C-alpha cells in the first residue's frame, strides 16, 4: 500500500493543481482542488483522504526516544533534529546510545554514534542496502 503523505503535503498538492489549472485558463475553487487530489489518491472525497492522512501521520521531534535498525544493526537512541520536507519525508539526525558498527567485515569495524537519515512517515528510508532492506528503520521506543 502506498503511504499517504501528511495533510499539509496533500494541501500543497491541491494548491499546485489549482495554480496549474489557472495557468491553462480555467478557474478552480480550492475545495474542488482538494476533492480532485482525494480522487487521485483513490479516495471518495477530501474528508476521507484527510482522515487517512491523520491516522498515518507520525510526528518526529527532537529528544524523542527511538529504536530500530541501521544497516541491519539494532539500535536505541534519541532524535537530535527532525524536519519534515514537502515531499512527506522526514530528515532526522539520530544519536545512538551505543555506537553501531556499520561494517560487516570480520577484519575491521567502523563505529557510528550519530547519523543523519531520511525516512518516510512509517520510519523507513527510501534507500536500500544491497540485499533490498531499508538502510534505516526507526520507530518510537
């Protein structure tokens, strides 16, 4: 299932749609643009889409305790910085309680205690490792 972006991202989509239609010489109300965006997301109306977006919304914030997997290694830590991009992705800076070894080699290690990453509202990075797993999977502790 496709992750529905936040309500703010959906409203921005409606605003861009309305502006694009206006450039083509047709006026569209804001309400009509919201309804059109809802239909594009496969919902019957704006209220249904907005409710679905609210249910899926995750709010990441500084000092929030989190845990998950980074490059397949388990971690627990805290969010140092968080910002929501217009695309619906979050930019997070995480500080691990204990350093995480980011190398799978038996011959050397590379410990990281702080990383910056991009995740969706579900806490998964769009970037994948060579085995197809998300580089980062994070969730509230």
